[in-house]
């Protein structure tokens, strides 16, 4: 490894076995980082490791199966990166699921709580256990995945959007609290990014929606977000903290004047329940009368 913007920096990426997290792992490795991927889905984690090893990064990456909503798992994830690679400089709290779907009046409390446990508690735990290490090591950079759904209403499921809004607020507060330790905390707000979580196998329908509402003509890909995360992780953003950075092809700038359902969704939902994204867990969805 001769150079790179993250040369020998130690990074943890949650949800790193798929989509945005995996693209970021590839980008970080290409920039010289040492990467520990955490993910709920053990099979996807193994496949991700195999691909990264085939790309020549086998010695510089490892995978830990864990659930970001469980404190012991998050603590173990950070400790493993520290033990294996001798430091902790960058943490990307990115794991996510779609979570509770359907009308508010039909939403089960347990589904609401699971959504917040993964999307918000997971970020809190990631920051808590990253900061505990970084504050004794002279600082670091933490990036939390929010969403355009966290800064605008009417587009994405309610529980998901509320949890992502909490991620933006939490990131700003964490940034002010941790600045004295030289720990930067920023949120990233992806727009419509073509991952399995977003299109759920319906890429063509998703492309039609994007063409209608997103100003930029190209579709959002995981590598677009990875480039922005690289900027926030690296010293190029040394004076940037507490920021919520949109990567959305102008979607927010468009004003969200029209409420548009995502592919497969109807304007008035005729189902309710919870989806678990790409964790391997089976969705629990019921039709409404
Ligand atoms: N794709 C989009 O359009 C989009 C837009 C805005 C925000 N986001 C956010 O970006 C992040 C990454 O999503 P993606 O689109 O790459 O989806 P993805 O499904 O491709 O990847 C998410 C990964 O997170 C893992 N994960 C889920 N729950 C977990 C848990 N409890 N513990 C550990 N790992 C867990 C999954 O197994 C999966 O590998 C999520 O936070 C998502 O909400 C995505």
C-alpha cells in the first residue's frame, strides 16, 4: 500500500456487507485504510470479505457479525478493530432497515421500537463506544447515516423518517460535545440510492420515479455516497463537524413539492408491519382491510 487519503487509518463500518456500507468499505480500502465491517447478516458478511480478499485486501479487512442495537455487540466491534489493527480513527454508523411501514394508526409499538433501536440506538451506541476509544487517542471522525427522509416529510415511512431526523439531531449534539476531544461527528443524508434496501428488486419502477422527481439525470449509486463519506472521514474535512450532508442529486433542492410513493408503495397504504431490509430476517407485513 503506497499511499491514499486514509493510509493506515483504522475504520469501522456498520452495515458494511451490502449497499452503501460495502461501497464505502471498498473505497476506504482503496485509499489505504484498515477496515472492520460489522453486519447482522453473517452470510452477506462472508461474501463481502471474499470479494474484498479477491480484490487483494484480505489482510486489511475483517468482518464481525453483530447487531448495532445491542450494546455488547457494538462494544465488541470497536474493541475488535482496536485489537486487530491497533487504533480507531473512523467510524461509519450506517446499518439500516426499512422498519415499520403502513399508517400510523396501524403501527405496532414493537415495530416502531425495533425501527428506532436499529436506526437511532445503533447510532448512539456506535458514537458512544467509538468516542470512548477516540477521546484517549487524540480524536477521530464519525459519520452517521441519516437520510433525506430525516429532513423532509411525506416521502418515506414515518418511523424511518423520524428515526433519521433523530440521527441528524443526535449528530449535531454529539459534534458539539465531542469537539474538545477533536472528534468530528457528521451525518450523511443519502437521497435515492440504488441498493437492495431501496428498490427491493424493482429497479425499473424506481428508475421511473427518480426520472420524474430528481433533478440530476443519473441515478444515485452507493459509490456516490462512499465518496462523500470518504471526504467526511479524511482530513480534507478537518474543520467540518455537526453537518448534515445531503448526497441526493438535488432531490431536496427540488423542494419535495410532490409527494411521491417509492416503488411498489400506494398513496394510501393497504398494508402495515415491518421490513428488515437485507439482514436475512423475514418481513412481518399484514394486509389492511
Ligand atoms: N438506499 C437508499 O436509498 C438510502 C437512502 C437514505 C438512507 N439510506 C440509509 O443508508 C444505510 C445503508 O443502507 P443501504 O441502502 O446500503 O442498504 P443495504 O440493505 O444494502 O445495507 C444495509 C446493511 O445493514 C445491515 N443491518 C441492518 N440491520 C442491522 C443491525 N441491526 N445490525 C447490524 N447490521 C445491520 C444489513 O444486514 C445490510 O447489510 C441505511 O442506514 C439506510 O437507512 C439508504
